[in-house]
C-alpha cells in the first residue's frame, strides 16, 4: 500500500523522512508542485487551484492515504480535499498547542515561524484564539526561507545573517519555544539550534503528523501491507533535475544524524 505525500517543493520531505523511520512497511509517492512553488506568498485562490491539480495527479498514481505535508496547503484546502476524496487524509498545522502547553509553567513566550499565507488565513487565527489563553504567541512570516531551501542554500554564514536580521527586534530571553510552522523550515533546525540561546526549544509538527498517519492507517486497516519504504518522486514540472534534488535532500535528511556534511548545491 502506498501513502501519498504532497508539498509545494522539498519541504514535505522533512515529514516523509520521519514517516520512513516510523513506518518502514509502507511505500510512498512524493509529489512537489514545482510549477508553482512557493505557495506562501501567492493568492489563496490560486494556491487552492494548484493543490487540487496536484492532488488529482497523485490520485492517478494509486495511493491509499494522503499526507498534505505542507502547512500552507492544509490551511487552504484540507476541508475540501476531505470532502472530495474518501481516502484518509492527514494535514499539518503549526504546533502552537503543544508549544503553549510546554510554556505554561515558565510563562515564556512562543514564536511561530510560518509562511505569510499560513499566518494570514482564518485557520491559524482560529488555532491561536483557541489555544493561546495566556496571550503568549507571536508570529513571524519567513517567506525568504522557502526560496533559500529550494535553492539548497544551507551556508551557515548566509543563513545566520538572515536569521539574525529577522530576529533583531525580538528579545529572545522572553521566548521559550520557536515553532517551525512550515515543512521547509526543519531543514534549518541545526543552524537555528546553534544560533539561538540554549533555553529556546525548537519544535515542529512532523512527528505528530506521522503518529496521526500511523493511527489512521491502522484504523483503515492498510498498515503492514507489504511495502518496503520505496519512494516514487513526482513533480508537476517533470524536471529530472528536481527529482535528483529531492532524492539528495531526502538522503541528507535520513542520514543527517550520522553525518556533519552540509547539504549544498554542487
Ligand atoms: N512547505 C510549505 C508549508 O509547510 C509551503 C512553503 C511554500 O511553498 O511557501 O507551509
């Protein structure tokens, strides 16, 4: 049985890497919408149309469940995707709820990094209104980070300058947690870890998403169905070079703990 993963670009690979670690008996189809990446700075209605086109293409590949491995796409389309398709669909949202709970005792603030579109949409506003009862959540759009990531820009000096600029107006002593609310951003976890004060935790929704996927495939009885961690890569622009890039980026994520080698465009 095969699980489809969908993102605008390589960001969803950070979720797929977690799935490969935790669900080794599944096969996967990963689709990047290379014709339209990035989503986070485009008009909502345009992005919605792109998502439906890409997902329809994935459905033709024969998938048994779908992970919308993109916070922006989830905010825009998850409800309508579930109406249109009967297979199990897992979405993502910034991990604001666990972050608020983790900070409840310390009273430190939470800073959410996400795309401009995610932060503008009613779904995010509703989430923060629901869980931020102490008024401790701040949000910072980082649109440039998706461009850097898609260009495999992981140079420490370049990225440190970028993050320092973005965080210049924040008193980081006040913050206890940074939430990575875009699936591209975990590629920068190590760089952020070195840059940020040690008391700040960095969280993302990737493990939570894979746990929900795992529960769902069990409930639908499609778990343990003889897969072997195969990944089929697809992209809307059909660029062979991009397929290579996805393979390289996934291998980097899977081996990251075992190596210190940076991921760079050659
Ligand atoms: N990776 C996506 C997300 O989680 C979208 C980034 C983009 O295309 O702007 O929001």
